[in-house]
C-alpha cells in the first residue's frame, strides 16, 4: 500500500479526581514500516521513520524490532503484512505517545495488534493485543504514563485498522471508575508531497507541539491541585531492550 496521512483531532477527557478535557490537532502517518513515504529530498527531513525510535531502539529496522517483541511472546511475524500508525521525525524530533501496529497474515486474516506507548521520561512499553470482531481489546495497565494516575487498572480499547476514517478509543478503567478516555478521529488523505505540505502548513513542527502540549496540560493539572503519583522503576520488557 501507499503511505497515507491522517489529519486528526486527539481528545483526552478526565473524569476524576478532577474533570478536565483537552483537544489537540495533529497528523499521523499510516504506512508499511519497510516502505517509507516516497517524498522529494527537501521534504524527507519532515517524515523520517527510524528503528531507534521504536521498541528497544537497537534492531536494524522497525519491522525487526516488532518481530523480536512478538517472538518473545510466542508469535511468529513471518511474512505478515504490517501497518504502522505513528508520527514521523520532523527536523530530527519525534514523540509518539502511542504507536499502533496492525499485523495480518499473508491470507489477510488478523494476526495481532501491538500498541507501543512512550512516556515523557524516555521510557517505552508495548502491549500485545488480540482484538475481537468489533476491533475491541483489553489489557492490564503496566506502564506509568501520566504522573496523575497510578499503574493499575485496565485499558479498554477499540482500534479498527484505519480506512477512509481513523477512529480510535482508549479508556482506562480502575475498579468501577472510568477516569480517563482518549480518542483519535481523522480522515485519510494521500501521503504525497502535496499532502504533507498541506499538513506542514497547518501544523508545523507537529511533534514538538505534541510534546509541548503534554507538558502544558500537565502543569495546568498540577496547578489545579492534582496529586502526583510516584513513578515506579520501569523494567525493560523482553524483546524491547
């Protein structure tokens, strides 16, 4: 497939202990990690996808990093087709709060979905997901992301492979409470030089903007009196080293 762009809106809603909502506009790439977008040389610094930014950062390619993570969990990637949804590097900078990988066997049947989460402390954690026919999956929370939530509870996700629309939902459940929900909504546009230029004109330095927005809203929540939860030591996962 050809790479595609998704200008999109990311929404976060916190219902407790303090209600807070934010919306952020950005754009994401959907691509085969072995086939980066074909762009003219002047635009390539605005859409780079490098193995060091994913999984352990030591594999020769992104696909090799994904294969190592899956192999450590008894899943053989083989010749499966992989689609990755992520930010690319923009002038050398990237921050991906969430990268998704949809893996399909050669016959087109789903193999698995992988959610790779990065926090602002430079740590990474991956979740192996088995979605049902409605693209829903659930997994225990194992990684410190927001300083205002403990590492407990369970994520409920709906992660359909993007088509003309991008529609993702991640909800955190902690006992009977649902204190946090994130959604991503967007529409597909060609991942061409013209498509990228339109995104750059509307959202220049998009990955820096994502990092800045996370810190800005974190400061606002802290000033509202939200208590900071201790960050436990993160142990690298097997296959993400």
